[in-house]
C-alpha cells in the first residue's frame, strides 16, 4: 500500500515539473515572438526634386581624340648628336633639352673671339689716351693736323673693331645655344627621329612632340544636323574607357567643306584634359545640342547610379528609397535628361546613394 502511494506521488511530481517547464517555455516563446527582426538603420541622404523642362534635341556621334598640337621638332643647326636624354613616352616640360649637339669647334672659336676682343679693348684704351694727348696738342697748335687725324681715325677704327668682335662673340654664343634643341611646349615624346652619334643636318627632325593639355576631336556630322550647330556651343564628350561622366567641350570650328559622297561635314570639338588622362586615338562620343526643343524630365547628374550596363536613380517615398531604372537621353549643364517611370516632383537621392539598398529607410538631411 505504501509502495502504491509512493508511485502516485512520483507521478504527480513529474506532471507538476512538466507543467512548470511548459509555462516557462510558453513565456520564452512569447518574448521571442514579440522581438521583430531589425533591418539596416536609416541612411542619411540628400534629395532633389525631378523637374520637367523644355530642352534642345541632341545627337550623339563618334569621333577620335587627337592632340591639340603635334609638332616634329627640328634642329636649327647641323651637328653630331652628343646627348639624347629623352625617350618615347616621356613627358617633358617647356624648355627641357631634347637633344644636345656637339659644339667643341664653336667653343674653341668663341675662346679665340673673346681673346681678340680683349686685345682690341686694350688697344682702344691706349688709343683713347693718345687721342686725349693729341687733342691737347692740337688745341695748342703744337702738332700738324694730319698727325691728329691719324690718331683720331685709329681710335675710331678700334671702336668699330670692338663692335665687330662683340657681334662675332654674340653670334657664336647663339650658335652654341642652338646646339641644344629644347621643347617649345610641354608634351609627350611620341616618336624619336635620331640617336647619339648620328649627324643631323640643318632642319633635321629630332622628336615628335604632342601636346595633350587640350584635346581635339573631329566628328563627321551629317548635313541635316551640321546646319543646326553653332560655333562655341557646348558639347558633352564621353570617353567610355575612362569614365561614365562626360567631359565638357566646345565646338571650335565647323569646316566649310564636307564629304560629297557621305554628305557629312567635319566639326572640331576642343576640350581641356586635366590630369592628361585622355590620350590620342581614344574613342569619344560627342553629344551635340540642336536647335529644336522637347519636354524632358531632368535630374541632377549626381542622382544617376551606374549598375553595370544599367542606370538607375533612388526615389524616396514615405521615407523609403526604391531603385528605378532609367535611360539617359541627354546632358544639360549639370542635369541629366532621363526616361523612366518617374514624374515631376518625385524626390531622388543625390548624396548617399552609392551604398543604398532597395527598400532601405532613409533620413533626409536639410
């Protein structure tokens, strides 16, 4: 009988323990259910409103970059190349020595000319003293006029001889200086035309130097568009191998003679090349603005995000940023004309959009 009561007590204790564990377990699950998963914190951003304006039509054509200046640097005097310190691909500043020709014979002739000048100067000092002495004697009627004239003419002859020797020295200095061929402008050495030990005649080529501080692009524009272009008007130039951001250029010339068979006219576009990133021979896409206009949605260029081949903007609605794919149809003074599921007044992110995630909450900064 005692054993039966004992088993009953143990069984009751077990059920009580399970009941207590169940209560704690239910409470724990309730607490876990009340905790919602947390997403990324709101990202601080700046936004701008999309606007709709009338903009000019644009046409994009392909051209090739070339240096604004390309020159074959030549030697002004003949000689043997003694020093050739530059190589193809080097960037040289204006005034840097490109080639130095041998000038030993000129240096020796210069020494002789300097010695001859000093001799003339010494004779001239003596002749001046003689002229002073004979002038006093002439004034006192103590010498014949003929003797005075001889001393005077001798003095004048030495003055002219001094002028001649000084001119000869200046000419030799000039010829020695011309034995150094220097860069007339800053640029890259594109080609070498001589080497140490070679004889260069007068006017012989030394190097080809290209100036890439400014770039020129020649674009063949169809006749129907060329008549709408105006010199000095803005052109957006995209060099895809360097950047997705266009460079600002201007039409420098519209050539009056075109290709009769293709009915195209060459248009020159000039643009600055900061950092010398653009090289000669690169493909460039030039976007010209035409006279006709159309309505377009404009967003600041900083709102455009490049995702591989696609372009998108982040639109903020109720504190949440959502990506919207767009197509760029033109560039207008810091703004970009786009097409896509957008409308005027929508707010797009212009700062802080590089790391935004789709559907991420944002905090708009003032």
